[in-house]
C-alpha cells in the first residue's frame, strides 16, 4: 500500500508538532534556570546593605553560592540522568527550584540564604545536563539545532522576566523587596513540575540504557515517527559498533579525546566572554557608569530584551547558517563591543554610549555562544556517553562561571575593589579572550548542522 504525499506531509507536520511541544516543556527548565540565575542581581545591593558582609563573603556565599551548586549539579547530574532516565531527573529539578525559591525568600541570615541558593544552583546544573540531552534525543537532524536552542531561548526569556520582575517589585515592601523578587520563582517552578508529568521518556535512553525496544517503539509512535523499526535499527546499529570499544573505557577514553576538547573549549570561552559577569552585575555596572539606581535596574530590562530578540535570530539561523557560522559572527561582535566598552570606561564616555555597546555585546552572545553552546555539547557525544559528556561540558561552563562571579566583587567593589576607580581592564581582558575564541572556532570547530547523532558519532569518535 503506497503512502500519498499528502499523508506523508501530514505525518511529518504532526511529528514536528509533537516534538515541539515536548521540547518546550523540557526547555522550560531553562526558563527557571535563567530567572534564578539573574534574579539575584536585584537582591545584590539590598542584601549587601542588610547583612554588611565583606566583599569575599558576599562574592562567595551570596552571589556565587548558586553557581557552586550549579557546578555540583553539572558534575554529577549525568549519573542520575543516565541511571534513572531523563524524565525523572527533569521532574526532580522542578522540586529543587521550588524549594530554593521558598528558602531564599524566607531566609533570616546569610547562611540559610546561601544554603537555599546552593539548592537552586544544583537544580540549574542538573537541568543544563538533562534538558539539552532530552531535547537532542527526541529531535530530528533538521530541527535539532533550533529545538535545542529553545533551552537557551527559555534561559534568556527567564532572564528578561527576572529583570522585569525585579523592576516591578522594587518598592512594594521596602527593605523586603528582595524577598518577593526571589520568592516569585515558586510560580513557574510549580507549573513546570506539573507539566513534566506529561512527557514520555527519551527513546534513545530506553534503547541504549534499558534495552527496551517496545517502550522505545511506543514513544516513537507517540512522537510521530513514521517507521519506528527503521529508526530503532539505526540506533541499535550505532550502539553495537560503539559498545565493544567503549565498554569499560568511560567518557575519558582516548577515542573521545577530540569531543572532550570541543566541549571543554566551547564551555570555557562561553564564560570568559564575561556574559555572567555582565548579567549578574548589570545594575552595579550601569550605576558605575553614572546611572541612578532605579535607572540602572530599568536599563537592565533593555539588556534582557536585547538578549531575547537576538536569541530569536540565533534560533532562526542555527539550522540554516550552522553552529560554526554563528560562533564566528558572535566572536566578531564580542570583540568589537567589549573593546569599545573597555574604552568607554577608560575615557569616561557617557552612560548611554556605554549601554549601547553593552547591548551589542548581549546581541553577539545571543546569536553566537548563547544559541550554540547547549546544542553543540548535547549533539557531539555518542548515545552511550551523552549524559556524561553533557555533564562534563556543563560542569566546565559552571566552574568558570562560579570563579568569575566569586572574584568579581574583589575587582569591582566600590570601596575595596582592585579596579574600584575604573573597571576598564576587566573588559579589555574579556576582549582578548574573545580573540582567542575566534581563532579556535576558525581552526578547530566542526560544523554539525543537519547531521544525525549517529553520523556525528562516526565523524567525531576516533576508533
């Protein structure tokens, strides 16, 4: 019996809709990730005034504690993701986010506050492992880039909503404004947790870890796969080739050396662009440039909005132009914007001028590293070590994010910071790092667009 072109198109459209819906739910973890990451920017100065801690204490326990939790979550998130499945882990991170929001909002001392920030950070770290992994495993080669980048889109959407929320909640409860800013995250956390119950397990996990063909076939039918048997056979064939060579070797086997270096450098350069430095300390940086506190918090919204708009651009081009092209464009934008921001601080240029180039920096990040990193790491590792590989790349990302956030008050603090008078050397350093990134992308990074996960394995894994 022949299948008509119309029915084939309909089946393809239905599959795309099914995968889009499921990817959106998984990617909502990114929304909470983004919200939780940046919401602290509104609480930064009020907490500093409330508890009067030292710059080192404030940097470690208040500002970077969530990131150290994120490092732990990213380092070890691959273990439960591989052992218990993608769905169960996605569910638990929603619970961690909820506990973190409640705990930080109600904290009466900096130690309790730091503990619950740490819990939220663990959730973020694990989400950066499991959500991109899940999305990459249910996507098609043609849609994997933009569906994977939806995780990043939700991160920046969460960042924008956090900036807006902080702005709107400023002044609602005097000295306790920051508690409302942090506590409001309970709402998306609960909604996300409930929605995760409706998604199926990853068929690739069911095959490669559980060896359950029937359940994998059922999920593929649910996803709208036209010929589940054919797809299962392709996945199993790739697994059979990989298994004898990978058995007992683990992620750090020599055959994965090239992939590990790719994951390391994309994560390393992501943070040495200064993205988290700017997002975490946006109000303080803008105040340093000469804006009043209320204006600096309001202009942080412009940064979040720019991030969101240009993430759409990245989503549009990631499966068209490709990952490497976006990183080249982003690197050039980084270099130009960071160099001019460094000069603007050095020369004492106006705050509006500086804000324009901070927004160019954010736009460059959104279409480059922001759109590419989670997609690229999730697709370059083979099925058997994907969760562990995603954990490796994520942990590298978060280790450097935590280090940068920890040391920033030492450099930026208005009273005791090394660059308290003028932070231009910080931006000059980030400029230099982005020159190195551009060289790496041009010489070492492969293009991965439109290639199936199993074909990528053949290209990147050294036998």
